């Protein structure tokens, strides 16, 4: 059993943020680690995923994600080690991934957890990034909506991030010419030199329109949208006839109290452009499909990824602020506990 005299720490919502979230909007509480009821599992958190969608959970009105209430534990995807189990499918020492929250220890129904194969060669943290929800999101958006073809020009915003970096590599595998958009020279160089994109535009450029025109002289056939705002406007001006746009995220407006008005979409008719929003949680079958496809690429090094790792559960609120303002470089994670040797 887990030992009911042991304490766990949890990050709970103290107040709803106005604009950019601050660490002061959260607080850390301690309580005893509960014993699992029938069908439940207690896990010790090893890694916590920090993702832009979490900002939507902090709004009073519900988006596609259920809003967190004041005093509730902030939700999030984690990798953890089983320390107690009342579910025969899981044993102490198993490593599992699932949506469990900003806590050092979590009690979760076993049917919400997926066991990680102990023989898996990928680092455990990868199951929250390149082999997790972000990777599956890129896979779904590229294969179902963008559908790159050889010789086409595909643009990926937030190209150095967890989703964009995978989306662009998938478009390259399809034979497309891939142009990334990222924030700052260091990220742009990494996107070209390490990910193999054909070009990368710094969205902080003094003249974004001109820079994008130079990178895409033949227009844009497909766009993977993670950002919105000025980046979206510049890309939309360059879309070709029959372009496909996968609307994955709009991180530039997540901190806005009132969302800005959208663009005039008259060009969508004139150019026969397809614009489709999607949420990967609506496609549960894509995650195991993606893991099976991508694991060999991770093993042979042909699928490149980068992680931005913060140490300690108390760093989670500041990490969330950072990802919403573009401070992260790669998949943003918090290491909550250290794993035993595998």
C-alpha cells in the first residue's frame, strides 16, 4: 500500500489569472497520500507536461477543456511510477502515462492509465512529447488535413515547439519543401540545422511579410497553425489556391480577456482554401498508432526532438507562463521525481 502517513504536494488554482498567468495565481498544498480504492492506482510523478491548452482551463467559461475551479488541482499529463495498486492490471514499479495533474503523487482510475513497456528504448519523458499528445497532434493534423505532397511548400508556425517540430519533419518525409516560423535566431537555426527544414522565418522580424515572401516565393500550399495573430495574417496572404490549413492552436491570443476579431475570410472562397480545426483527443486511436510508427524513428535518430526541462513541482506555474510567451525551446516538461534505474 502507499502508506497513508506520507505527504503529497499539489499545485492548486488560487485565483483566476487576468491576462498572463502568474505563479501567484497558484499555491502548493499538502495532504496525506490516499490509499487506492478498488480499480485505482497510486503513482509517484516523475515528469509533468506543460502545454498551451492549459491556459484555457484557467478561464471561468469552459472551452473544449473543462475549466479548473478555485482550489482544484491543476490538471496535466504525467509519467509516473506505481507505488500502490488496487487494479490487477498494474503492479508496484510499473511506469504509466496518463492525465493525472500537478501533484507529487496521484490516485487515478486504472482505465485512464497506459503502461509503458519496460523494454521501450525511448526516454520516459518522450511519452509526454514526441511520443505523446504533441506528437500525435502533429501526426493527425499533417496526415488528415495538411496532406503534404512532393514539391509543395508547407509552412509550420511555432516550428521549434513540441508539435511544430514533428509536423514539419512529417511534411519533409512526404517530400514537401518545409518553411518554419519561430521566435528568434537561435530557434530558427535549430529548425534548419537540426530538423532539416528548408528555411525558417523569425516572426520577430521587422518585416514579417517580406521575410515570408522571400522564404515562400511560390506561395504556400499547406499551413500548420499553432500561433494565430500577425503570423497567421502573414501566412494567409501567401496561401495558394486549394491550400490546406490545419488549425491546431492560437497561442498568441490565449492570454487575451477578449479574443481579437478574426480575418476577412473572403479569400477562402476565391482560392478554394480548406481551413479545418481539430483536437487530437477526438481521435484517441491516433495516439497508439503514432507511437507504433514513431518509436523506430526515435530509436534510429531520424525523428529529432528537443526538451526544455524544469526541475521541481514548484516550477510548474512559472513554466506555464513561459510557454504562453514563447520562452520555452522544445517540449516543456517539469521533472517532479527521479526515476529508478531501468
